[in-house]
C-alpha cells in the first residue's frame, strides 16, 4: 500500500504504474480522498508527498482494530499503532483534544488522546528512520511532522523539552493542555544514511518529554509529467464520442513508451507534452466530425480517412493554426469546404489534397474543385483555467500527470506580424475599439500613472470589473515604428504567459493609430510608490520579503517556465505592481526578449534597453542580455527593499545603490543599510541574509550570480526564518510551529517547522509499527544539546 498527497491542477488525475525493471505493475485498489487546499502545504504545484510512515503513539495494542481512520479522521488517513511498552509509559485522556487555530494537519482527537513518555523520567525520546529512495527516482528529501498535546494537568509541574535532529539543536517546545499542535520542517531533509530525532527535557523541566503522533513523507517531483490538460480533455471527449477501440488508457502522451496508439506527441523540456499528430484512419468512426478535434490546438497532422463520417466539415477546424495536413478521404461528408480552410488552401498553409471519395463534398456551393498543397502554420496557445484539487491517492503511484494552474506556453506561439504597423494577433484576449476604451475610461478621466509608453487610465468594464488602460501616446518611445513594435511585443508575450506573479492582460486595442493595453487593475500601485514613501505608508519587513519572493517567482517563470523562455530586460520597482493584498506581479514586457536555453542569451544582438541604475554592467558592455542581466536588476530591487533608497542617489555625486551598500556591508554595518522606517520590525539576521542575496545577484561577473531558481529558494528560506522567529522559537534549524502564524502564500514555498522527526520504514505487516520493523526505533542516547534560549 502506498499513499501520496498531490495537487491536481485539472479536473482529472492520471495514475500511471510503470515497469521500472522490477516486474509487471499491478494494482488491487485505487482510492481518492479530497483534502482542503490548506492541508499539507508542503504539497504544491511542483512536488507531492509520499508517505513513509504515520505513527500513533501511546496505544497498548498493535492489532488491526487499533488503526485509527474514518470516521475518527474525517480525511480517512490511516494512523498505525506504535507500541513499545518496555521503553515508554503511556499517557492518555478521554477528553477531547482541540486543534489550534489555522491547523495545517488536523490530527484527529482520538490520535491525540494518547502519548508516550520515557519510563525513566531522566531519559529522552529517541526516534529514527532510514531513507528508502525509489529505484531510478531518488527522493527530493524528507518532510517530518510531529504532533504534540499535553494530556495531564501539571499542577505546578513543568514539561518543556528541546528537539535535536542528528545531534543538532533545533528548538525548545512547551505543550499546551488538550490542544493539538504540530511542528514540521520547511526545507526537505536529505543527505543522511540515518535520520535521528531526539526529544530532551530542558533544565527547567520537571517532567520528561512526550509525543503523540508522527508522520514522515518523502518528496516526489510532479512537474511536466502529464499531457497538456486541454489536449487530454479533447482526446478523452473524442474517445467517448466515437467509442474508440484502441489501447487508450491513462495519460495520452506520458510516458513516451506508452503513448496512445495513433498519437504523436511533442516533449518540450519546460512544458507539458502536446498532441501533434492524430491518426484515426479506418477506426470505424460514425456520425459528424466532433468539435473536440478543434480543441487539439497543437495538432499538425489529422487523419480521419476511411471512416463513415457524415455531415459537413466544421469551420472550427480552420482555427487549428498548427494544422498542416488534413486527410478526409473515404467518408460520407457533404456540403462545401469551409471558407476558413479554403483560405488556408489558397495561401498554401494547409495540405488538403486528400478529401476524395466524398462524392457530395464540394469546395463551394456549386462545384467540386481541386485544392492546393500547403506547408505549415503557426500555433495559437489557449490557456484553460485550472481547478486546484488536493487528493490523497492510496495506490502504487510512480507517475502522475500534472500541469501548472497557468501552464507553460506552447513553443510555437507566435502572432503573425505583417509589417511594423499592423498585426494579426491571434489570441483569446478581448480586442477593444478606441471608442469602447473611451466608454471604459469615461473618456480617459482618471490618470493612474505615466510611463515611456504613455498614460495609464482607470477603467471599468460592463460588469464593473476594474481595469487599467495603458494608452500609447503619439510621442511614445523614440519613434512611431519603434513604439508599435514594442506594443506588439508586449501583446505577443502577455497573450502566451500565465503566472500568478505576472500581470494579466485582459485585452488590447489596435484601432488605426490608437494602441492600448488593458490590464487587470492593481490597486496598490507600484512597488516604487511604497518604497519612496508615497502615501505615508511603510511596508513591514515581512511584507517586503513576500513581495521579493513573489517577484522572484515571476522572473523564475519567465526564465524557466516559459517556452521559449524570456528575459525581461527592465526589472525595476516601477514594473512590480501590487494588488489589494499587496501581492506582487511583474509588469511591462515591451522590452522582453526570448533567449536560447543552451546559453541563456538572446539569439541576436539587440538595442541596449533598460533603466539606468538597474542595468547589468556586463550587458551595457556587450549589448547581449542574458538571464543574469535580470538577476542583476533584481539584486538592485532587493537592495532597495532592504534600504528603502532609490536605485541611484546623489550624495553629492551620482552613485548606484550597489556602490553605496557594498562597502557598508563589507564592514558589517547592516544597521547603516537597513531602512530605518521599519523601526526595528525585523530580524536583523534575516535582513543580513537578503542583503547577502542582493550582493550575490549584483556580482560583477555574471557567472558568479545565482539563477532566479536559486534566488527563489533563498528568499523562501528567508521568509520562513522570519516567520519562525516571530513564533518565538530558534529558527536556526528552519523549523516552524503550525498555527503560530500564517503560512507562505507562494506555491513555491513550504511552511516551515520547528522540528523534524517521524519514524517509518519497511514493515512485514501493514498493521505493525515496531522497532524490529524499523518504523519506530530507539537509538543510543545522543549528546545533550545546548541549553535552550
């Protein structure tokens, strides 16, 4: 039996059992349990949890009847009894144990009503587990969750203990009477041949430590292992519509060796597989041509020949912009070939010379004519809103289809640019006329801001959705043609990138000389306004950390999640917008460029563009932007968040914030750098760490700078350490007490924990968790840790 907790971004989940060289896969049962989205925050869009062990301490029987599950646990988790009467004393209560506020795990009261403590009051509780990586798929690390509750009225006695992990002091812990509390590690634990956890009474404690329950999970990646969700929905509908009798089971494209018969898929590194060819020739298809074929947006070759298809050819097929060959030979189709397909035949972009043996099919309403051969088209990307569902999967789970909520864009997405002054922008975003924008903005009454492109106005759509309208002025950029190209570039990019930390494009206007972009409204304005102190409000240090992390995630997506990837080229405070919840989104993609994955550099030289004070010196010297150019600019942003100063300052000569801060930090003078307006509302160690990340980002040599993925990881740790510090514990071990504060907003971040330990391992019986089976074990007493602070 195997249990996994995964985030399913679509309305379906594919469970795939693959032979990895150890024998033919089989399955006896598959069960799904929906979970609240807030539960187990370590499971996110990029990783899932596989249960290594879940122990319920304090029971006196290891029988099957002692297993706690539904209805005691509303999520039907199986809490296995762990019994060792020779080493532990059992503590129990019949009273209900309450969960703390914002509990992330909801351990059931019946589990928390029992606990263990050492028989000898001077002893420690020692637990361990050993790694058991999957063949060819080593774990990304381990997450340990420990559950505590005081079950006795202490009447003046004190129960306080600290936690050691592999001999390293982590945190001090005090239980609360009849309240369930959990601690867990924020950073996955890895690299040990054995994982030891020790609970030790402090010098002030008159009672030994206790523990009620424990869980250990290994992490598995869930990125890019499943076919694009829109393609899955379309091919599944086709299968159901025509009762296709082929070996069509599981995920259509993944794994490659098990792709569905008749399908050819593309496998890009940073995006989900797409169906590019579908051969249903001689498959016994009856009835009309389903509209679901038109939802296979990446399909290039579609063969429906030698079936019994009737009715007319749907015009929707002309919307398949990647389609280069369509075979309809040998059916009973009637009517005319749609005008959209005829146009593609005439311009040579579609090959439809295979439509014979359809005696009633004509190219127009009166006669049947031959058609021209063609070549290929470009594809249009359509994003489908994803539904986040959390599920507990009880089965052998070795691969799960997965796709991000706003998935990576298809590599073939390109608008057709006819010349420098016009565009056939093919996308699903709304196109406005200039007169409509006048209505939306009440004739451009309220100005929200102004940039190089032009003024930004407040507007309201028909349903009262608030929007921001960026109207290009006639004086924008250095010339009319350049401004048009910048406009087209931004529309092209925004119609094919989707991420929670990138500003969303609602629509655009290309009406004669009038050009405008319609964005989602960001009521808190730019990050520049907040750092500059406009409005009198000063961001707290934690708010700054979250904004930094969310901005970094947006840039990481541009560098890693897009296909082709993008270099922003103008990262600065003015281009980081904040919504009503102060969540950050990167904006302004007019200068962005695609780049080559191999060297993270744009394919050709470009005009140097950007903002002084944020611009990478190496980029200024060579004229070749790279991803490390964005990293440099983001380092400047981080320094501004730390110091609350502009990117360039005059005191008395023009000086960049990097030149100003670097010598002060080299002297260890962080107090002189930190923004005094925060009034000490921060952990100075956390500020130090962010400043250090900023210095790494702004290193002179690009090779010495981290990637945005590395920056995201470091900022996640900074935010977790800040939260752990606010919870009152020592955060040196990156541990966090669940319920002591809000957990991170980011899908990238895992809520941290204050201690790590859970026991579990191989067992000859699903109902036993004893020492001899290495699920819960005792180890020799470890050295006493330092006295708690």
